[in-house]
């Protein structure tokens, strides 16, 4: 079985975001980029577990980005990917990203395509389902467990107020979240080997984005703390109502 894992690059959550060009873009100065945690900790690691169990025999990694994404792809190789593919394009539009990946993946013969449930920068959570539609595959989202039995994926997924178990024939696309795998870190042997592994770079297919980012806005700065005497509950209730607006 051949698995494709979709990888995206995102800013580390500890990075201080600075806007530029009249709040229409994000400055990359001083920004540390990492693999999207949902892609790394869950989609990629579950693919590796399936290979280690003998269920899968090959794991390919794909990302859409320019040369600056190559360090995260090498980390993904160090964790256990067999081949890394970079589609040489920039995109903030999930439909455009899905189309780039679909144009590459069509005809390759992947049995299973895994991705994180969303990226932690834009939080759209739509690329996976768009990719499935473009490839004519079934899709299941928010997986917390994936088992493969005789060409069928048995997937547990969260639903409102509970959990659901689905069975779906391969090939298919699944988005992953917490619970589907145990996070791990690459070992030194994997890191050293990944430094010299070739990255396959392919030209993007012509695509037209459907959306455009008009501007960004940072959250308001945190205000000071107001201390209320425990003997003055009326003032506390008034502030919760008039300022915090939680009651």
C-alpha cells in the first residue's frame, strides 16, 4: 500500500507575528517555521505506524511551497518518509493548494492520502476534502483512529456529542487529529540521512485561486487586571455585564 501525506509549513506558535504592507501580509523576519502539528504528529506518524506494522510499504510526502519549505520536508523524511515532493508554488488558497496536489497525485496510484484536520495558521480545514473531490475519492474527517483491513479503512472519528466508526473502501482521503497516533521525534540516524536525501521538485499546474486575503488584524492587546474586593460582588457582576459582556 502506498500512502501520501500532505505537509504544510506554519509559523511556530511561540512566534511573534508582525504585519507589513498595510496589514496585507505577514513579515517572515524572525519567524520560526515548523511542520503543521496536525500533519506531523498525527497524519505522518500514523502513516509511519502503518508502515511499521507491515500494512503500508511506501510513504510519500507532498507540500506546496518554495525552497524555504525544504527544511521541514527534511524533518518529515527524518521521521520516516520515503520520498519528498515539493510543488514549486506559493498558495494561501485551499482550493488552489488542493488542485496543485491533485494534479500531482492523479495517476500515481496512492491507496491512502492523509492530512491534518487543519493548519494552525489559517484553520480552514478544507484542503483535504477538496483534494478528495478533485481525485474522485471518498473522504472522512477528524479521525481519531485508523485501521486498515483487507482494503478497507476502519475509521473512528469525533462527532457532536460522541464518536462514530466508519468503514470505507480504499483509495480515500482522511484528515487526522489528536488520538490517531502518538507523537514522536526523529532520531539522530534519521536526521543525518535526511540531510542528503534528494527532494523532488515539480512545476505546478496552472491554477487560479478562488480567494484572496485582503488584510490581517492582530487580536487586541490584553488589558490590565482589575481586582475586586470579595465583599463587593455587586461591582463584580456589573463589570462582568458591562465590560466583559459574559453575562
